[in-house]
C-alpha cells in the first residue's frame, strides 16, 4: 500500500497529537489532569484538524515514572478515571473522526505489578522468569556493567533470593524477560484487549530495548565517535538493547495488527541515534513498525544543514513501503518552542511549518499548537526522579510536562482556581488557547491552517519530496508535483530561486496569496508554502486555510 486513500493508511497523511494526560486538563479539581479532562477538550483537538491522539499512559500505576511504570496493563488508574471513561473518550473522539492510540510499556513493569510481586516470592515462582535475574558478579557486585538510563547500575539486589534483577530505568521498573514465551503471549493478549475495545494502535515505549543479550555480556566502553549519551554513560549500548531478536517480537505484533480492520497502528519509540538502526525497525517496510520516532531529528539543532542531513539521511535509508514520522517535542525532551526556537515567535512558527510539511506523519505534543515553551521550575518543584537525581546539570523532564494553559485566568483552565496543580503552570500568561483562538496572527491559527492545507493538498499529504538548491541557511523542498516548501533558518534574508506560483501559507500571514515569479525572498526565520499555478484557471481562490485547489483533479 503506498496510497493513504484507504482507511488502513489513515495515519500517513495524518497529524497525531500527543496528550500527556496528567498535564492536559483536570476535570475533578485534584490538580492532576484526567481522561474526562481530555473528553472536555476534544472540540479543541477537533478544531486543530488532527487525525489521532497518542495518549501517554493512563494505566494503573504507582506513578514512580508518571505512568511509565505499569501495575495493570488492562485497567485505568483511578487518578485518571475508569475503563468506562476511556471507552467514552474513544467513542467521543471517534464521533469527531479522531482515533485513539494508547501507550504500551513492554520493556518493564512497575515493581507493583502482580507478576513482579510474585517473582519476588522466590526462585521457584512461576512468574520469576518473566523478569531478568542474575547471580552476583565474580566480585560479588552487580552481574555486569550495564548502567540504567536513569543513572547508576542497571541491577538491584533482591536480598531475599540473593539475585539481582535488571532495570534499565528506575529500580521500581524491573525489565521483563522477552526470551520468555509467557511474556510474549501475555502482551499479545494485552494488545488484543485494547484493539478489540476500539483502540486504533499503540505508541510503543522503548521498543528497541525489549530483548537483552542472552549471555548478559558487558557493554564495551564508549568511543569518541559514539553519540553523546553513550559517552556520558561511558559505554556503548550493544548488549542491553537493540538486539536482533527484538525484531521478531515487532513482526509478531505487526502480523496481529494487520489482522484488524482497519489495521492497528504500531508507532515505536525507536530511541536510537543511528539512522541505519532506526530504519531497521521498519523491517522490510511492511512487516515491523508502521512508524518509528526519529530521535536524531529531536537531537538536531535548529539549523538547515543539520536538519536536512537527518531528513535526507532517513529518507535515503527507508525501505520501500515505509513512511517517516516527524515531531519536534514530546514529554521527554525540551519543547520545540524552547529547544529549537528559544521562545522566539518567528522560529516557533517556522518549526511548526517544518514539522507539518515534511513528507511523513506529523506528531504534535500538547502545547505545540500555541507555541508553549518549557516551564521554568525551581529545584524544589521537580518531581521527575531523573531531574531530582541530575539537577542542576540536567533538570529532568518536568519543564516540558507543565500543565496546558487553556486561558490566562487563575488555574489557567487546567485546574479550578485555588487548586495547586501537580506541577506549576509555568507558561507565560499570554500563551494560552483562549487568547490565541480567533486571532488570525496567532500560532494556533497558523497550526490550524497548516493542518487544513495539508489535508486539502495531496502534494503535502502524500506527495514525494525532493530537495531543491538553496543558499546557505535556507532549505527548500518540492512536494509531489508542484508544491514547494521553503524555510529560512538564518538571521539574514535569503532568496530561493526558481519558484513560480503563489504563497499558499506563509509564517508571515500577510504574504498568503502573494504571487511569486522566479524568486521567493524570505526574511530571517521565515518560511512559506508555495503552490505552483496549475495550467488553466490557476490559484485565484487560494487562501491560507483553503488550500491550493490543485488536489481535486488528482
Ligand atoms: C520512555 C518514556 C519515558 C519513560 C521511559 C521509561 O522513554 O517516554 O517517559 O521514562 O521510557 O519507561
């Protein structure tokens, strides 16, 4: 399938939106966002024109890692609602043409999961082998040199049995043993449970780490060529993840996903720095993940040649049939409005234009649509265990998790006035949904219009992409047969040559509809989508939100 016209490929041309439920909207006044809060704001999401929501975990959890430590994969945590609230969310979103993806956390459970509680009762417990256990190393310490992504050894001693258990994240997140067939079938049951309930797919947490080296070999030391994160940890992640056998699991899930009508979507958190490794998770193009997040893109500076290298490098390696996915923010990295744009309005608008016009599925994180920057938090505000451990060299992930500002009043519409939100609000007062709604120059209007343009323009939705020659600091590509996207990622004005047509949408909205004959001049940090005039009546009726009008004939 290379189309997208049919239901099964709804996500290709689509825009997904990540909801971090804890910080989205608090309907019951406890300071914590919940599923009813998401339901209450579906009209906002509908007004953006998104196709699907990726909901970060709302399963039963002690919240040691804010939901990424699951104690029951088939139930909703009472902090967020009930299974019935989730059913209502699926139905209410569905009524608006919005599909729901849940977050699957298969690498590890919570220490409070009944399997781990049982495993702790002794070496003979039938659930013991669902986790990774090992005797102490020859010196009496941890079994090998693996370090946890969250700091320290990846092994914790269970004094009762004298063995260590593996945790690539917190000690409260024991890693599952994916060599164990019971684990594999249990997760297939979990997938079926949700897919039968109408869930459209899953974002799969650290899906590249599932299987560990069977011999638990030491990781080799990092080299100067390794990505910074491995250098920081002093070792190359060779044996504690990215094992070839993980592909077999993803292939089994894909087979299962494809049995549904429409097929359920597998969107992997492929947290790898190497593009060859990234594309390996697409398998042959049609037999593993449908989509895999691009972390090199998230790690790249907001610089034309750096971003272009990631995009072209990814595209060049993708197997036939596979489809890219682009995002600038999520709940684990500084928001793009801060990381890429430093809070600058022109750069924020340009970053959104980029993410929404590259060939591929686009994923927005809550708040991107209003240009929300990271919250500024004091040491005492931090709740993320990683921030608490590494502050001040790394503040952790709380800054990108501060609550969604719905209006400028007390509580920001996130929580009732007077209630203390779980994390401080942190957003500048002028950045909120209500104040941007209806303002033709706001970031929110830009995002709505970009998504509408993407939907109404087949070139942007599904068209091929070809890079065009540009001066330094600029980057331009042609989508499909005649739509051009040009970005100026520099402080100087640039001129992109060979452009004919009309501005369909500019980050400077005053330029919408402007004819372009030969060269497109872009001011600092400005970008535009230009539609080529088709033969015949041309683009006389183009407006920012109505699209190029070239699609209907195709
Ligand atoms: C993923 C999640 C992150 C979590 C980690 C461990 O990277 O996105 O939030 O802490 O996995 O589950």
